[in-house]
């Protein structure tokens, strides 16, 4: 077995996370459209009424915060970002 073939057969936790993303994203959307809808609306209302919005994170959550921060900016609502 060549090295590239051996490498392709190894499944890491990182790869498992990537493979699971599609199902997890669908599950999250279904939750937020169903039982979690009221909580989402409440969170949205709190953010809209806040004077300032701060986002922070480390690693993957920091990358998510960067993307979310850009969406706030597009919506005319700048946020403070701290890693």
C-alpha cells in the first residue's frame, strides 16, 4: 500500500466533523424553524436593542464570529470583535 492510499483510509476526528456538517446544519435549521424559533426571536430582539454588540472566540468559534461580524456589518450594525 502506498503512502497516499494509507493516508486516504485514515479517518480523523477533523474529517468526521466535516462529514457530519451537512446533517448537523440541517438539524440546526429544523430546530430554529420549529421548537427553537421563539428563543431565536428573543435573541434577535435582544441584539437589536443592545447599544453595543461584542463577539469573541478562539479557534473555530473565532472564525464563526468573523463571519457573523461581517453579516452584522452588511446589515449596518457594526460589532466589536475580540479574539
